[in-house]
C-alpha cells in the first residue's frame, strides 16, 4: 500500500547478461499496426500510482517507443514500439529505474505468490504486534521498574524478528528506489520504522521509561493489512475475466485437410484451421461454424440467459458453451486476439487512463515524499531549538514522519476506479480508459444514433403488395445485395433463382435479369425510369418492377433495440437531455422518436453533420454522451465528451468509443452513467477523507501531542478507511437483463482492445 513518487531515470544503461535479446522480444511481441509491435512486460515490483509514473517515464522516452502504459492490477506494462530497427532497451530502462521485469507470457501458470507473501508477513506482524500490545498495557497500567524493563526486553525480542521479516516488504522497495535515485513512500515508512526501533532499543538498554516497540510492530501490521486488502480488492475486480480464462480449454481437436484429427494447444492453432467442438465443450477460439448445428450458451460472453442457435455460417466466440450437437468451427482469430483475450485487455485498459482526479492524486502523492522528510526534519530542528532534548525531538520527528505518509491519498482514486470497472463488467460493459469513467459522470446530454443503436438495424417487411408468383424473383434479386432492406426482402422466399447481369445503384436500388425478364427493386422513381434517377425521394419502401411494369411494393420498419424505451425513460428521469441524430429520412426518424419518447431529433445527417451538432452542444456548455455503432458514427464518437458503442458495432466504431457494451439491451447506457456517478462520489469522499486526515493530524503531530504508536494507528487506519469506503460500491448483481431471444446476433471480438 505504498505510494511511489516520480523519480528521474538514468540515461545510461549498464550492460547486464540475462536480458532478452532483440529476437526474443520480437517473438514475444504481436503486431498492432502496419509498423507497430506491442510487447507485454511483467513488472512484479510495481505497487501504486507513483510506480505507474516512474515506469511510464522510464519507457516512453526510449527510441522507437510510441506509448507505454502500466496496469497496476496485473503489474503488466504494455509497450508499443516501431518494428523498424532494433527493439528498445526496455529491460535496461526499467532496471535503471529500479524495477525488475520479464516478458509476460500467456503460458505462465496462475500463481498468487505475492498474496501468500503478504499474508505471511501480515500474520507475523500481527502476532508480534498483539503480544507486544499486551506487554504495553501492563506498562501503561503502572508496572514497577523491574517489570517494565522485563516487558521492554520481551517486546524487543518480538519486535526485531517482526521488523526483519515483515518489514522487508517496505525495506526492499525503499532500497530499490534509493538505488535508482528515486524516493518512494516506502522510504519514509522504512526510515520511521528503523528510527523508532533504534530509539526503542536505546531506551530499553538504558532502562528508560518509554519504548515504542508497539508502535513499530503496529505500523507494520496495519500497513501490511491495508496492502493485503488492496491486493485482494484488485484481484477480486478481475475475478470474472480470470474465471472465464480458467474455464477455457488449453487446446482443441484440429481437423486436417485430409480428415485426420489431432489435438493442439490453442497457441499453435492458426486462422483458417478447423476445430471440433463436442457437446458440453466451450468453443476454444473465435470462428465461423463450418458444419453442424447446435444451441450455444452465450451468457458468459453476452450476459444473456437465452441460448443461441448456430448453424453453418454463424459467427461464434471463444467462451461460448456448446449445449448440444457437434460443431466444426473454422478459426478466424488466434488465441491472443480471441474474444476472451480482448475482454481481458479491455478490463486492464480501464486502469490505464490518466484521469483528472488520478493525475491530481498521483502528483500530490509524489510531492509528499520530500515534503514528509522536510517536515520531519523541521519538527526535529524546531523541538531541539526549543527544548534541547534530542530524545523528545527525535520522538516528535518520528511521529511526524509516520503520521503524514499519504498512502490514503494515493489509494483514493484507483480503488474507486477498480471497483467501478468490476461493476461495469458485471453489467456487460467494458471500460477502455479510466478517464472515460470520469467523463461519463459529467454528462448532461445523451445523443443516440438511430439505426443499429436505438434500433437493431435489421428492418422487417411489414407490408407487401407484390404478387406471390413474383416473390421468388424479388428474393433472388435481393439476396445479391447486402443492403438491410434487401436482406429483409430476401427472407420472404426460400430457394434462389439464377440472377444474371446484376447491378446495384447505391442509394437507388438493384436490378438483374432472371430468365428473359429484367427486374428492378428500389426507389419508385428509379425502378420506373429507364435512365438514372436522382437520390431524392420520400418513398418509405421499395418498389418492384418487371421489364418496367409495376408489380408492387414493400414497406419496412426497423425493430427498436431491447429496453430502448426503458433506457430513454431512465435517462430522462435522471435529469438528462436525450437527442437522436440519424442519416435516415425524416419520416422513419420521427416515427421512431415518437415511439421512444424522444422530443429532440435530427434526420438526414451526414457524419460531419453529427459532429457539427455535437460541437454546437459543446459550445452551449453541454457535455454529451454519444451512443453509436456504425462506420459513419466514428467521427461523432470521437468528437463527443464521452462515447459508447455496442459490441456488434463496426470495428472503427468500437475503436473510437470509450465504453463497449455487449448485450442488445440499451439499459447498459443508464447503468453505466449510474456506475460512473457512484464512482465519482466515492472518489470525492476518498479524497476528502485523505485531505482532511492530513490537515487535522499534521499540526497535532508537530505540536508533540502524537506518540509514534498513535501515529502508526492513525496513518494505517486512514488508508484502510479509504479502501473500505471503495468496497461500499453497490453491486449490480440484483439487476437482470431482459432475455433477447434466440435470434440475438453474436457480438464479435473487440478489435479496439488490440
């Protein structure tokens, strides 16, 4: 539970054997762009916000490095660098900054050595502290001089092993920082522990009336208890992702082109290979069903309870459970880019954001290290000048050194963010950037795209006047197009007629020859014309002609996304303005707005028009949340104050969004805003607690009214109080998501997380 301060990084790196070579680093890296590689490093000695600043500052200036981010929960540094030229000296830079590192590997076994080390150290410190406290009670109660001296000797016998064993958690960190020229917050803690122990041993040998073995051991115990709680809390926040990863198989049965079946580890399975998935097995990798049909349980991926039927051509994701039937799946992504890996990276990315409050807390914590030492020295000099009593002066200085450690300030923001990221994940929402959570809590206006966001983007034919004998021709023609309205027409008839001379006019319609007849399907003015027609028109459906003769028309309506009306009502009840922006015609936009209760809407907007509207709202002082899904929404998602996209959105839309939700229900939007508001409230409370604590205790400590024991208890309890306050984050488990039925499309893996 230390708060490391920012420090300078050595410019020169001494040569050392054992560091990975350029080839090893490249093999362990993965491509994330045309000219970029990403290397993941395990940095086990990283502990807090100050470590984030120090590690990122050590890696970012290296030649070829584009970005460097540290995830504190996993203690993993992600470095993106240009593949041209040699690999940057990542390990040398971290060593110069005082951190040991290694290449992160997905094959590493799940271990909890850090947790076991903290538990053992805390247990030893607790045993010593509580026994010494019993001796101290006797001393405080007025024990005679001989008894008091005996109890001090017994306390020393207990305290020295506690300091040597349990205190090494702080000593090693402080020594590592000191060697690299940094001053982290384990430095004043270590100095305070050693000074208090030395002073207590001195007083015990001289048979003085006071000794502070209880303060030394209590300080170590409470600090370790807080650090253990911090570790448990961070691990708990990732339980859902880790649980999904543990349930995944280590390998899969691969079908070779000649039909031979062999078992391969997932890491060795490449795209386009086919894997067998038996009933009761989880789908190991993202892919497309090549043969077989079955119902799959997608709850672990989408959060929905209803099973999902899949058949040849259906997209499936790693983690889905095959309930019945045998499937043969063509792999489309390697294990490192699978849905499970992408979700894990998104969860980790939530801690990478350098939000305003977190930057403020990190700067304050980093500035505190020299401040604490200066204040303790000032207390010693002041009391020496006033009293001439070095013993009293040193006691006050030790108390000031201990009580002013800003551990609570360093924990105030990340603890609330970690819990918020967990709650979002429970609701099927992935947070890509910690700063997005802060911006989400500030929104006062929610702007929705229509097609694909408020609606499913999957129109259905609601009225058809085409004669039945021509439906097969219309369906065959429509099946050649990817337009949503054409897909709706194609679903009206089974079987397919041969279509020749197929041609599609964007924004107008499609035409093709079936036998000796030429069919046209699209805008009325175009299908009836022999030449080109304009793109204008107010028709609300599609007209079918055969050799220029009118046959009939189709009318369409889009299906509102599940919980759309409920989500809009919830946002309005929370005092937020709701607006809809769409590139569609005014008639369908106005109908959808009326159906959902949205008063403000704009239609016929190009992507730049949506951006212009968001900029207009920003100039009027509005802070907008943009919710969109398509390629044309990407500029608006980037321009908004904060943005969300559904998991089945276009790749570029997910890449531009700050949050991604996986279910089809829109209640994810008000849920995310509520979680963000709760996180902001807890951050404010934690910062207020941390600042109020220091404002109150510093004058009292400087005046000499605080003993080292009181300082140890007060400082430790302030940190534990901040963590406990973050643990009050309300759970969302009691809320349910409406079942979306077996027709729910499968969300594809998150490219944005790569």
